[in-house]
C-alpha cells in the first residue's frame, strides 16, 4: 500500500488508543487544525467516547469510534486489524492508562495488578499489533504516552510508576527494533498533567497541561524525536534525581 503524503509531514489519519484521554484529545484537536482528516477513537463504548467523536466531527474530521479494551489483549489483533483494513493510518497514539490509588492498591493486590495489566500488559499487546500494521503499510508514527513517574520509583506512586517504567523501556526497545522500517516510535514523558484525573495535584511543581503536551507532541513529530519531555526542564531534573542515593531520595518531598 503506498505511503500517504503524511509520511513526510504531519499525519492526516490517526488511531487513538484511549479515545477519551484528555491528552489524546488535545493532541488530536491540534493535529486536525494542522490538516488531519481521519480519526479513529478506540476505547470502551461510553457516552464520553461518543461525545468526543462528535466534537471532533465539528472540527472537520471524519471521526469513527471502535470498541477497544486494554484488558482484553486477545481482541487487539481483530479490533485494530479492522481499522487498518479501512486504509492507511499515519499515526497511532497509545494514550490509555490508569493512575490507580496507591494507598488502596498496596492493600489489594488484585487492584494493583489491574494497574499493571492496563498500563503495561495491555499497552505491550496493542503496541505490537499496531507496530506490525504500520510496518506492513511501510510508514507511520507510533506515539506512546509514558510518564516521568517511570524514571524512578517514588513511595507515593510506585505501582503506577513501575508500570510506566516497563512501558517506557518496552517502547524504546520497540523503536530500536523498527528503526529503518519506515515506522518511527516516539516516547512522550509528561510530568504531572492538570487533567480531570489529576485535579487534586495542581500545585505540584513543573505541572503541565494537555494542551502543552499536545504542542510538544506536534513539535516532536516534526523533528522525528525519539523522546519528548513535557515540560522540557524535566529532562535535567530527572537526570539529577536518577543519581541521588536512595537514602536521600526517600527523604525528598516527592
């Protein structure tokens, strides 16, 4: 199948895994403003998913929804295969994930495993299926929303952070495996994002917004970056934190 003109610029067709994600929708709106015309929103069927699709239609994009469940990897091949069968996809945005509740999840291993299965196992399955489809068509971007939480485990959210650490390492390895195939993998590492889910953490230093992450993703696509930090200052902050001795790290108010 021939590559579209978007293989050499910003994407014209998008598949969003996690179709109600505020970051994903901010990114999609930005890319529609830059010329994207076909959008697939994948997620669990819900009024929120339908409303998101309808909003994107008002912006001029041919938007369709598809039922997708991160916790059902056996269905990923079939679900995503149907999307790719409709035509080339220039960008797959892997944006699903759950924060969990650290205090409760520590006392309930089943809940903790659900965080890990959603954020890591489900993402591994979906990313591999999407990567194979992108490779078959000969071009495309796979953008993976990771997190600075995966850079070093913190007492406050080590269950979530460990799942993002695994996802980040996996995405980097997948990017290396796909190098030279026409498929480009970009890992996005936001700090704390002021979304509805993070409304109680607005005072955290270096917090960002879905719109700022969307802007950084666009710039990363233009530059064909392999990793994007949002805000950019977090690259240096995390480089320092990774080398702090554990005894000192435990006492930091993180």
